[in-house]
C-alpha cells in the first residue's frame, strides 16, 4: 500500500532521473552513465516498494489507542474483566519473556544477543511493531507486549461506547473478527519455539497450532453479551 510520502519520493526520483538523462544526452552522451542512473532508480524504487509492502502488514499506526484506553471499559468482574485476564495471560508477558533464559537461548541460536532489542523478536512480541521489523507507533509502549489491538484490530474508529453497542458497526470500523484471524502471523513454523506437535486436533492430527484451542486458553468473554 503506497502512502503520499512514497509517491513524493518516486516523483522526485523520476525528476532527478529525467534531468540526469537530459544532461547525459546533451552534454556527455554517455550511455554508461545513463545505464547507472537507471539501475540506481530501479534499486531505490525496489526499496520503496519493499518498505510499502512491509508496512501493509500492519494496521494504520494512527489508529492505535493502547491498552490503557481499552482498560477504561473492559475491566471489572461484571463486564468479564477482559483487562485482568489479558494482564494475567501470556500475551501481556510477551515482551518481558524475551529477557528470560529460554528466549536468550533461542536468540543465541539465531545470532541474537538481546531478544528484547531485536526487531526480529519484537515483531511478534510487541504490538508496537505489529508483525514488522519497524516500530509502528509510539502510542503503544513496547513493554506492553502483545496487547488488545494485535488481536482485535487498532481501536480508534470503533472504541466509542456508541459504536460498541453494535458488533457489526465495530467490524465496519476496523475491529478484527474473529479475533483469531491474526494468530498465525506469529504462531507458525518461523517461530524459534515452534513445536509441530503442540496440539492435537479433534480428528487426532498433531499440529503446531490450533486457533480454536489456543483461543480457549485466553478467552475473556463479556457475560452481558448474549451469543446467538
């Protein structure tokens, strides 16, 4: 997905290339120089496209609100204490766990000295990086680990109490449903802790990840919502 900054960069690049081509034609008539310019243009354009592609894996960074905002409504036993259950669960500890012995041992095998400082680890251990190797937002602290918006989608456009009254309106405004859609962006065979036989499916098959079973372990329903 291209943003306006990418378009401006490409336009500037083409303008420079055009000027260089005219210069070489009128002054030097040097084919090798033109060839080098074309190669340089292609390389820069390729980098821009690659960066754009990676950014496309993550939600719009301006739409993040952070767990503090989610917590305002999603806490307390009467509402199901979603915040408390997240805080006590593995996702909230995703960043902190990178400082542990297991993470350091796994990192060492990949040539990573400090997992908490490695973007290769943070892309799946912090919502702030959201599946990329570039920090996507300052709104969500890296230390927050994997928080609400990694699973439910960046919340700015659906967080209002009015929108929250309608499930369909929430989805229309960016809420990810089902929340398991994004699980396998991190729970896959590229993970250094991947175990291809971690789960047993209903039909007895051994698999590395089963979204239904995994979701059960961290479920945090609102008891006031009646399932259809």
